[in-house]
């Protein structure tokens, strides 16, 4: 586990990520928010995380049920880029490049 100094001091969501979350059912949205908070605190199992190759700076994926949270982690910042259903993730990665 990382020390407190390694934890991000800011958790930010892009406008698009906010819209993605608001479009989901309340129960699903709450589960994803809980996973994002656990991610910010480094309390998420590594099996739920995946580095997406081909992006600089690196882009990561958090699996939360049948949804994927796409994010970037910088020194003091955790930036949530998008929240998408698993079938839509390939199209999303094409659009991010």
C-alpha cells in the first residue's frame, strides 16, 4: 500500500465523465463512485486495473461491474476521463487517440 504522500490530493472528473455517470441508474452510479473513491485511496484490487497501451501520458482502466472507468493518474491528481459500458470501450479508445 502506498503512503499518504503518494495519494492524489485532487479527484477530478471531466465534463464528459460527469455526463456518463449521470446517465446511469442510481445503484450503478453509486457502485462506480465507490470504486473511484477506493481507487483514489489505493484500496482497489490490482485485478480491477489495466494499463491501456499506446497513450502518453498513460491511461488506465478500472473495471466496475460491466462498466469501465477510464482515468489518468498524475502525481497529485486523479483525472476520470470517461465511464463507459464494456461493449463501448473499443470505440472510446479509438476516439481518444
